[in-house]
């Protein structure tokens, strides 16, 4: 479950992260404090703190006098990130299958159910990519959650976020013959069957198919349009609950 933002820096981090990962801000785009203050109605100090956090995660780049910009993207980086994600996630999945208990199984099944419903709404043109991406993230995090290694989990989350920027392209231009629901179901079933080798193999193939899909989209020159301000929802600082 995502932690509730409790400070303005947390709120700024969440808004910026969402807009970078979704493509609302383009790779290489300058992130001026004045622009961000106006966009999010948040002061300069919490915005600088959020930008520094995102810089540490390589989603934002600090370039001397130029200030902060969105990290660039490239096919070479896509391949590098994907290879690293494959290594980390397959190892985490294998360890989770070996160590997972019934609570882990329940988390994974519940996360799959939510993802499956989000996928169904996408296919019926009644859902959103933002909802699907959130459910997809929750599913993959649930799968590896029992691996027992805090560092594997941290690295999986970091690489997932980096991969998401590229994956959004393939979600916008979906392959008609790709069965994402079937891929996720197969990963879950292999985990429930306690077949670590199959779960790791299916996870690797799942990542590889996404890489091929993004390659195809980039090669065809199909780049999703930049979102306008009106289509980007800015969250409010919530009450404690």
C-alpha cells in the first residue's frame, strides 16, 4: 500500500513523479521552479527537496547553471534498465516463491484481481492507463514482497519506475495480439504452484515482450502526445486518516 503524503515535499515528489513517469513532462524538458510553483501551487523549498529526491533516483538531472531537467531517454538506456530489471526481479521472484506464506499468496491474488479488473476496463475503453499502471505496479510488488531482502525490493521498485517511463509508450500503442492478462495470470499461477523456475522465466519473458513492444513503437516514430495541464490531475495534501 502506498504511504499517504504528509508534507509538502512529499506532495511535490508525488506530483512530479507522476508527471515525469506519465510523460506529462518530456525527457530533457527543463523543470523551472517558477513553472512548478505555478503548476502545483507549492513553494520553492519543498519543490527543490522533491527534485533532489528524484535526482537521486535518476528521474531528474541537475546540470549546473541549467538547473533541473527531466532525465533523457534512449534505446540503449531502455535495454540497460530492462536487463537490470530482469536480473533483479527474477531473483526476487525466485526467493519469494521459496519463502512466501499464505499471506503472500493472498496479497498476490488480491493484487492480480485488481489488475485484471483494470485491464478489463482498458479493453472496454472505460479505464485509464494511470489506474492500470498503479495496479500493475502493485501486482509486481506483491509478487516479490516475500523475497526477504529489503535491498532486492528497493532495487525492484527503482528499476520499475525507470522502466515505467518507457513502458507507458507501449501501453499507449498496444499490440492487439498481446495477452497481458494471460501473462500476469501465468506468473501468479507459477508462484502459487511454487514453481520458482517457471515464475522467474515467465517474469523475464514478460519484461522482454514489453521491451520489444517499446522498440517497435520508437522505431515507428510513434510518441504519445504531451498531456496538457487540464488532463493532469494535481493531488491535494490529504487529511490524516
